[in-house]
C-alpha cells in the first residue's frame, strides 16, 4: 500500500471519529431537551392538579355562601312573620322560608359532593407533587451526567482535531487538497477499498485495469464512478460476487 494511502486512511479515520463525536454532541442536546420537557410536563400536571383543587374549594365556598344567604333569608322571613298581623302574609312568608330550607338542603348535598371531590383531588395533587419532585431529582442527576459527557466529548473532539491537523500536515498539498474536496462531497468515505471487484464506496463494478492499478499501488487511483480514492490490500477478495 502506498504511504500516501496509509496517511489518507489515518486522516479519514480521524474524520470519522470527529463525525461520530459531533453526532454524539448533537444527541446530547436532544437528550437534554427531552428530559427538560419531561420535567416541564410534570410541572404542568402538578399546576393543573393544584388549579383543579382550588376550583373545587372555590365552588364549595360559593355554595357555603349561598346557603348562608338563604339562612339569612329564613331569619328575615321569621322576623317578618312576627311583625305581620295578616294570616295570608304569614303563610306566604312561611312558604318562602320552607323553600329556602329546601334550597339549603340541596346546597348542603352539593357541598358534600364538592368535599368528596376535594378529597379525591387532594390525592391527585399529592401524586402530581411526588411526580414533580422525582422529575426534578432525575433532571438534576441526568443533566449533571449529560454535562459531564458533553465535557468529555468536547475534550475528545479537540484532541482528535489536533491529531487530524497533524495528520493532514504530513500529506503533500496536492493529495491533501484532493482528499478535502472528496470529503466535502462524499463525507468521511473518500477513501475506499476494493472488494470483489467493486468500489467500497459506491459499490459499482470496477474496470479490470483500475483493479490492476490498485493492486500494483504505484500511484493514487480513483473510482471512475464516484471519484473516491481506491486502495487494495492482500487480505481483500477480488473475485466478483456472482
């Protein structure tokens, strides 16, 4: 194998490492957003549970006020009964009082329903509070782990970048420029092996002369189909696949 090809393979390996590291860094950003969203969902559920509990209590208090108002009406009717001397007015006030008592009974029944709902909602709120607290604990732990992974990956990226720059500097300018052009169009698969008479990058069948040139390894050879730099080693199989 040509020394240039060996250098290019090392350089390509560095680029693949850099690409994998960049992918991991991007995944960390997505993971961070996901766990923050999970905690946000727990917060939303908790807030909704508390709001519902407040609405139930507000409804119960409103019924309590209405019952108190009806009781005040009863007291007023009773006082008016004492003041009136007309039997029909007395009877009418009595009917009004009885109607208020019925309304109070209905309001008290509804208050019981509200109290039962409040008790059930209290359990929901307590569960939502527990879920939120756990989510916050998980968030802190997972964010710490993600931050550490991110720091390690960035450090690794910097180290690989330095090695990559060193490897690139060892190539002659023409070869390096050729590789860089392929890198932009092909990604970190600019250098490919010959296997079963096909290009390891585009998987197209190679002309016999290109295969022979790759075997002799006297100069850099390229795939006539995709333009990738080709190489051949003794452990590669040249026999075409049927």
